[in-house]
């Protein structure tokens, strides 16, 4: 899933799309064409969310990958961690929506997919 990463500044310019590879409690990882320095501050936007919604974090690891660099980010503030959890759920819902379309041929709106995903999977979503 593409994400937008803004480095060391607070404007809303787009530095390009990176690919989200993992979301976990307190952080995420993505593939970038460029290496980032450990402890470098970054802002991440998930375009799936139509609002101008950024998370602020810092690089905790950077490893060479086949198609660039895999970057690990950590979010310290509890609000950022909570927002990351909400984004994680949105990503699961979007994945569910695409999977239903591919496997069942049903086209769901994001709202319909959210209702189905919540009734089916929200109970299994790990608590904070």
C-alpha cells in the first residue's frame, strides 16, 4: 500500500510514494528508494485516508532491501499510537474490500466493507 513520507519538515509537500510493509503496535515499516538515518524524524501520510492526516515518528532501523531500503519507524506519543491503530484497522478493511471483490466478485463501498469487516473480524483485533 503506498504511503507518503515527509522528512524533517512540517510542510505538506509530497516526497513521493513509499510502500507500507507492516504496521505494529507503536510503529510501522515501509520500503523507500533512499536510506534514512536512524533517529531521523519523519511524517507519514496514508493516502487511503482522504483527510490530510499525518503521523510523526522517527527512524529506528534501516536495512538494504531488494528494491531499496526497508525503514522501521517508531511513534512515541500515545495519540500517534492510537491513530496508527485506527489506520491499521482501515488498512485491514481496505484489504478485505479488495479481497471480496477479487474472490467473490462483489464490489463494496468502504462503508459496506467496514460494516462487514467489523462484524466478522473486529472481535479478533488485538486490544492496545
